[in-house]
C-alpha cells in the first residue's frame, strides 16, 4: 500500500507564514536589546552588569507566566481548529487573568522592594545600587509587557501573526530613540543613565499595546476585543484548563526557580564575567527569537490539526518541525561564532570580558542545537495536549543534575566561569534521546475537543 507523499511545499509555506513574522518580531526585540546594551556599555561594565541582572528578574517573571501562555495556546489552537469561538474567548479570558496576576506581583516587587531583588542576584554593592534605580522604573512596564504577550499568543493562534510584529516594530523604534534621548540627555533633557533606559522601556511597552489594539480593532478581530465574552467561565472549563495547564505551570515555575539559582551563582562571578554574561544574554535572545518562530509554528500547526481531528497530519508535521528548527538554530550559532569579533566590540566587550563572552558563545552554539530541539518537542507535545512528559523530564534533570553541577563548580570549587556555564546544559543530550522516543511513539496526542477525541479512538501513528 502506497502512502501519500508528505506535502512539503504547503507545509513549508505554512511554517513560514507563522514562523517568519514571529522570528522577525523577536529579532526586532533582540536588536533593540543589543542597541540598549551598546548604549549602556558606554556608561561602563557595572551598568551593563546591573541591567543584565535586572533582565534575569524579568526572566523569572517570564517563567512564572509562560506556563499560562503555553496552556492558553493549547486551548486557542485546538479550539481554533474546531472552530469553537466561545471556547477561544473563554480560555483567553482565563489565561489573561492568570498572567496579569503574575505581572502585578512582579511589578510590586520591582518597584517596592528593588533592594531585596538585587541582593538576591549579586553580592556586588556597586552593581546593586545601579540595578535598584533601574528596577524602580522598569517594574511598571511588567503588566504592559505581559498583556501584550497574552494578546500576541491569541493573535498568532487565530491567524493574525503580523499584528504583534507591527507592535514590536513600533516599540523597538520608540525604545531605541528614547534610549538615545534619555540615557545621554538630548533635546535639553537631563542625562538619566540607566534610569533613562528603564523609562524608555516603559514608554515603548505602552506604544506596543496601543499599536496592537488599534490594528486589531481596525481589522475587526473577533476575539481580542470581545471583552464581555472573555470572562464567562464555568466549572468544567476552569477544571479542564487547570488540569492541562498545571504541569506546564509547574514546569515553568520550577525551571524559573532553577534558573534563578543559576543566575545567583553566575552573579557571584568576577565583574568582567558578569558583564560578559549580560552581553551573552542579549545575543541568546537572537537564537531564542528564531526558535520562538518554530515554537509558535509547532503549537499552531500541530494543535490546530489535533483539535480538528486530523491526527495523522499533526503527527507528520511534528517531527519535521523539530528538525527544521534545529537546522536553523545551527546556522544562527555558526553565524554568531563567525561574526563574534565585530558584535562583541560593538557591545563594549574588551580584554577579559571579550574572551569570556566569546567562550560563552562557543559553548552555547553547540548546546542550543540540542536545547532548541528539546524545547520544540516539548511545545509540540503541549499543543497536542500532553503537558506532562516533557515537563517531568525537564524538572527532574534540572534539579537533580544541572543545579548540583552548577552549584558545586561555581560556589564550592570556584572553577572558571566557562566551566560553570557549560554545566547549565549537561542534561540536554540525555533528554533529547528520551524526547525523540516519545515523539515517534505518538502518545503525546491528547485532544481537548470532541472532534479530536473521536479521531483518537481509532488512530495509530504511521510507522
């Protein structure tokens, strides 16, 4: 019996329609971060290190709310495939409420207790003082940032991938311009230093929201502004939502706490290393930006088919998305290595900081190839309804393998920064093998829609 050839042309077109705008949006954001770093670098390594550590607090917030984004996209994409408008609206309202609760909590910590936050991330008093100034202002941008993320997730899952891109384009342009004005004091304004960078970020996040909401209203998007339909929850929806989201939330929170421990260790490295790590995190955003395109493509292209009951198509798309993602990430890593000298010089790296930053890039170029494959597989599993398998693996390996290695090398044995950093990825190859086995077995397809559940009763993965 002959099998139907896989429709590569249509598949790649659909991947590009989703992945390219998302990748461009993240590329814009990373470019803005790079320009931020370049401007702040002119103030000194202490300023670069302080703002970089503040970004790690933002990353902790990201981990706290991303579980709801992942769970929300599971419901958005499957309900979109099943053409269930009410399901999309109600699940968006529930997702938005949970995300904004996290945002308000982190905003309160950043603006009211910034000294406590900075003491957690570094023992360098000079860096703490600079970070406090930054957090007091940038903390107010957290609710705006999270709201725009919720909107972007909904828009991408419902076929409007370009609107978040336009919002990011506007925000990055505003952020770069205001950084130049406020950090250095142009147009008669005082030079505010890192406080100017924080204020520019706050204003840019407001611009992002205004652009996205305006464009969504002009296009008549049926879900984003249907506010009266967002909060009509019932016990069945809330129960199903949290059962599916709970493993994802646990994963993101526990991984976020694990990353906080890693950042605490890295924040106690020499000042040159802290500055190099801050610059590396900006460049890491470039790699993650491309990954996010494939991640969203996986969630939408697989989740939509599962929700519609087309399980064979979802299965065939899934493993191809993983390998496409890894191929592109490999190219990006090679490009960063090839262009490391001009990039690091532009971002203010000199002497020992330059050498450490280059070492970080080399380690990450290899590790990211495997890590992004793991992340894409996990996002694919989640979109199809299996939020448990990848979650359990990531949590177990993080807490039983990665954190002990990082803590021992950094805090006990005081080994070089690059050795400590490499230990952050020691679990990735093992998890990749286990995830691949799970991927090809097809047990991760667990629909939440009636159409998907009906199809699952008779479906077997094609060998």
